[in-house]
C-alpha cells in the first residue's frame, strides 16, 4: 500500500488501519485463545495432550488472523467473520463443558 | 486493504517490522549471546576455576553440605557440566518448632558456590553473569517481570507475523538466495542484504520465533489449561509429577554414596548426565535422592527425574514417559534453548542468530533508505523520519556497545562495591542510552561512523581490559589450554572487527545517487 495513491481521505485511511490493527491483535488473540480452548476440550486424546496440542497451535492461529486482518478487502469483514468464528468456538467450548466438567 | 494480497503483506511487514524492530534487535542480540551463557558467566567470574567432572563436583558438594547443613530439610545441588566451573548449592533448613514451613530458598545464607574441581567454596564478584543477557532477552529490565515477558511476547508474536508476511511479500525467494548486489543503488543493496540474512537462515528464524513463544506459552496462552483444569495446580501436577514430601523419621542413617547413585542414574539414561540433585531429609533413614537429567542431553529440554532411596541408593521410581504433545512441547523448548548442541552446532546457532540480528538491523535501515529518496526534501526530513533514523543508529550501534559496557563494568567496578551486580546492568542501559543521545546530536553519516566506531572499540578492547585488571588473558588461557576462554577473547576481537568494518563502510557510504535510467535487466524492487 505504501507509495500507492489511495483515494480515501487521510482520516479514513487512519481509521481503516486502526480497525485492522485492533482486529489483528485483539481478535487474533481472542481467536487463538478460543481455538486453544476448543482443541483442548475436543481433541480425542488424553486431557494433558489435548491441552498441550491446542496451546502449541494457538500461535499459528494468531499469526494467520493477524495477516488476514491486513489482507482482507475491507476491515469490517474481518470483524464480522472473526466474531462469527469466535461465537462458534465459544458454543463448542460451552457444549463440551456441559457434557463433561473440568478436572 | 487496497491493492493486491502481496502489497498489503508488504505494508504489514514494513510497519510491524518498524514498530517492534528496536526491541527485537535487542532481544536478538542478547538472545544470541545467551547461547554462550555459561562461558559469559565464567568470563564474568574470574575468581572461579575450570570445569571438572560432575562426579568430582558431587563429592565436594556432599562433603560441604554434610558439614554445613547436616540437619537441613533438603539440599539442592546444581552440578556443573563441561562448560561450567562451579556447582551451585542451596538448602532449606529444618523448620524450627512452632514455625509453619521451612524458610525460603532465596536466602543468601542458605546458598553456596563451590569450585567444581576442589569442592572448596568460592566467592566470585557480585555479578549477574551470562544470566543477565538470558533474562533481559525475554523479560526486559526495569519492568515487573510479568510485564516484561508480555512485551517480549508481543514483539515475538509480531516477529512471527513479520516473517510470515515477509515470505508472502517475497515472490522470488529462491532467486534472491543467490542475489547480492553491493554496488547497485543503495536501496537495492540494503534490500539484498535484508533478503540474504533473512532467507539464508529462514528456517532458523521461524523456528526460533515460534519456539520462543512456546517457552512462555503458560503465560501467553493459558486458555487451553483453563478449559480443562479448574486449578492450574492440577495441570502442573499432571505435567510435572513430584514425589510426596516425607517427614523426618528421627532415625539417623548415613546418606548413600552420591557418586555411585549418579553413576546408576547415568547408566539408566544410557550415559546421560545428571544435572540437578535434590536430597530430602539427608542423614535420616527416610532420605530420598532425586536426580534430574541434564536438559541438554536430548533435543527434549526435560530429560526426566529418577528417585532413589537415600540410604540404600536403590532406584525407586522414574518419571513417566511424556505423551507426543508434551514431548513436542519439550523438543520445541529444547530447540529454542539450544543446550543440546555440541560445540559445532552451537556455533551454527550463534551464526544463524547473528544473521537474525543483521536481518532486523538491515530491515530497519532499509525503512529509512527507501523513504529518503521519496521525501519532499531529502536534506530536511520530517520529525518521524529523523526519529526512526536516530533510534536506528542509537540501537544498532548501542546494543552491542551496551553489552560490552556491561563487561567493562564487570572488570572495572570495585569488587566490594555495594549493588555491584545491579550497576553492571545499569552500565548496559547507560551505554545504550548514551549512543542514542550521541546519534541525536550528530549529522546522520557522522553519527553512524562515530557510534559504530565507539561500539567497535568497546567490544574489541575487552580482552585488553580483562588482561589489565585480572590474571586472565589470551596468553594465560592459551598456556592452560582453556579453549573456551581463548575463543571468548577471539570472538570479542572478531565482533569488534565486524563493527569497525561497518563503521568504515558507513564512512565511505554515499547517499543514494539520483536514480539513473533503469537498466533493462533490472526488475522492479519487491
């Protein structure tokens, strides 16, 4: 984007970058955390192993979301789809907690 | 974002790299040094002797502890390996009647450092040694420890993002592997240098960043644990099973022969090295000896613990084999720490890690070089540009200068000085800050040349400073064939030489000439 002529006024570009940055960090962390928890609950291996697998993978999730936040055509899409996936993961975690409590 | 996927990734790479670049540079530099943490500690504790076998050190440790703390609740002995010259001991005194728990382990009166060979106590000068570079690498300084670790984590996370977006940005990744055009236009050369240092060691950079995050995963990403365990303690018990603490029986019994126990442990591990020895209730019939394997014996950082009867010396239990995911975690940890590496591989680690420093540094410089020609008036850049430029100079020359200043302080501060270790650390930050101030006060080119020269001098003069202030010097190390310390001095000279070379190059550098007509063979810059 640098060096390219962008038509939008400066404040809109600023708001766009801010929305993406917050999505990259905030949403990225939220999705990584939820993915770690969902994998820890749902992987069909012993609890300790599932916990560890979910946690190990979570950083890759964060990096992918952060890149997507800046690659998506519009910032609101990131927020919309991101929140959708987050709620899906939250429901999955909640269901598994209903079925089997924590140790 | 507007534009193609690659363009948005190039933008992300540029800006995340800039924002986190300075802290990342310091993290890379101190992390690089940490591959030689035991050697740095040895250098900074000239009062200590030479490495010796762990069996010899164990004998000395038991003799010392039996004399000093026969009734302790427990002893802990960290045995030296072939890179360390001392055994480090601490003990928990037996709780006096009416006292709830035995007094804490942190007390200095419950600690001792023994010479590995003689078993005699040594009192090296007050210093953090190589431990400082190791700690500051992931938890900063002057910040509460947890906050510092979050700062490091955020930087590492964006390092990961910068690497991934950098790879995407880079469509000619294979071709650039063989491309270095030092005499082309400035921007092209800096780009080549950045690509070269990044691509050459790319697997290393990716590995070190990801595994770095994994080392502090419990702090950064506790949600998997929280999803499965009500209390974190339950998780830790599953992760690190520990034997129950046993009360003293009151029946005296001599402790089993520790060197023999260690030999049994080593045989059990197929020749592995014992590292940490815990003895509970020494001198009592209920004594238990726990032997933990050296973390550098295998790729996996944790080699397991064996429990022995403390009187008969019989092997009682071994820690269970970890499952595949836990083992993966330990291997990632081990890959980051690099303790398993033999000397040659350790140097490969060191060089790849230096390439990482160069990658960050050239990336930071590239940011300014690329923008200078696009400025409305390159002679009078705006504030943001000048700030980036000064911080680049002050940090790239300042961090090595700071690290050297700490070693200078180690040799020059009076041995008995109060707060000595902390002042060595202050010297690191004072020198770094001074370099930034210097960079702000001088014109760009002069600032590069002068700060890099100062940094080169501080690093390269260290062998001389050491020779002038202690009995340690290159000749004495050669005479006693102490190759680790010989290599230490030579490495300082080489690093100082490299910085001096950079200073020379910066002096001969001419700001980008007006872009000439494009050569047909040249491709558009990435």
